């Protein structure tokens, strides 16, 4: 069983003829991009999942993860953007919390860093620095703080055993530092950008440390990959999603919300936002990606979604099996007025809220996709990750932008470095 795209609630806004016109106009591009052996870019290393995470690498990841889970109390992940978003998305959705995982190097707040450092006292600490480009300020300078802390606390030799450096193994400054200090080195593939790196060692090591079954994650990704590459464009969920998004953009829609009714998916939504924002937001193009966690955000942004400017569309993640049950207690008297819900399950309430929200928003003029997910497991999480990666790649290709660069990210860095260097 695989995840499925339901786009029936976009039909009032996009016709079959419009979809077919795009498929015909871009037939050659889609044929090339969907070819199983397509690899004409140095940025497509994430497509071949077997090469991305081979048996030898998986064995070394699992060995290190077991060591850290057995000996560690706290695992500190140092990274920003794609270097931590994918791992955090999976960990927050599925991790078992046997070991506490802290995220640093993703901001420059002294208050935040002081809070993190205070948590390390008296705990067994391991650190993973993840940086394809070790010149990025936030993770680079935070790693200096953490490695000095570990060396002062444990001594240089033991500190080195507690540090994993995940970076480009091509003579990068992080690799050089790791070899000099004696760190465990993990590869950040040269042909994979950060936002597409979650199914490489970049994401798999932290995910394994969190107790998530990485073989199941990869199995799900491989299964949906097979589906994507075996279906014709007109029956291909990834293609249809990409095509309709671009048609709606051309019609004046400017913003896409990833909506879910499961709070555990909040960081998955943040990963999705980065994936689409950095991939398509260039040359004055692209839908602005954002997210909502319902039902909470129905009581804040719900009003705007329902009746504000008609410039947004939604993609709903629908968990068909919510994985848990919790029944409403029965009361003899109806003082609070909720006895009509006696003994009903919260899962039933949540499902009804989801269905009502989709219908209300469609009636209010919002095109809605639904991605149906059988349940929230590593297997289906792997499918979600790969599906959206490939759909995003397709969408950017149809949009006519480079899916893998992010020149705008460098703008603030150049100005910041100019200020810092005087």
C-alpha cells in the first residue's frame, strides 16, 4: 500500500483539459525527468536511494547509533536548514525519546544557547556537526562552543569519540578538522543538496539515534520511487500534483498551505516549507509555502483561509489511521453541554474536524489537495519524504527554475559577513 493523492477538490478550479494541455506541452521534459536512469545533474544523488545509503554505510550508522543510545543521555545535533530539518521532521514525528535530542546551530540567540548548555550538566553528551559547507556561520561557530565544552569536560581523546562530523569528504575544512581531532566521519554526499539530504547519512544517523527504524524509512521511499518511475504522467500523483500547482500559480494563486491534524507533523511541515521555498522561490516565481496545524490554527488563521483574499491553496495530510484512541468520559449530568459526545473517540472527532474543514475551505473558494497516508510509521514517512522531494523537483522543472540552487540564501550572508569583518 502507498500514499495516494486525491485532487478531486481542485476540480472546481482546474479542468482536465488544462492538465492535459500542460502534460502535452511538457511531454519531453516529463519523459526525461521521470526516466528511471535519469541523472544528468550533479544534484540528483538523492534519487538513487541504494547508492545514497548503501549497506556498508547503514551498518556504520546503526553501529554508532547503538553506541550513543546505550551510553548517551543527550545527543546534540548541530546544523541549519537542510542539515537538520529532515532529521528533525522524522524524529519529532516518530522518535521514541529514549535519548534527549537538542538542536543547535540553527540560530544566533545567546539566550537559546545558554539554555541548551545548561541542560548538558551531569549528562552523557554526544554531538553531531552536520555541514556540507562548513563556512556557514551558525553551525560553524556553535560547533566551536560545543567541541571546546566537550574537550574541557572529557579531555580531547574522549571528546573526539563523542563527536561525529557529517560533511563533504573531499578535503573540506570540516573533514580536515575531523581527521586532525579523530572524530567519526560521516558523508554528506557532494551530489545532494541539504533540503534533499534526509535519506542520506545527514538525516539517517540522527533518526537512528532517535530509535526510528531507518530500514523501514528507506523501504517506504524505495517503494514510492518505484511507483513514481513506473506510472505514466497522466496517472502519476507526483506529476499531477506538480502540474496543478503550476496551473494554479498561473491563475493568480500565490500561497500554499500544508495542513495537518496531527501536531507530531509540525516539524515535517517545516521541512516541507524549506523544500518548496528554496527550490521554487527564485526569479520572482513560485508559490509561497507555509503550514497550519489544525484544529489549533483554525482558531487563528481559519478566518482568513475561509474568507480572506482568494490567493491560497491547501495540501492536507490525512492520516487514515491516527494510531491512538482516547475516549471521552461519560457523565450522568449534562452541565457542560457535551453529553452528546459521551464515549466517542478523539480520533473520531479529529476525523470529522478534518472532513468538515476540507469541505468548508473548498466551498469558500480554496483548491485543496489531500495526501492520504495509511498511518504514521517509518515506512509511510519514507514515502512522504520521497514523494514530496520528487514532486518538488518536477514542479520546479515545470516552472522553469533550477531546482537545486539557492542564490538568495547568500544575500544576507554576504551583508552579515561584511559587517562582522568590518
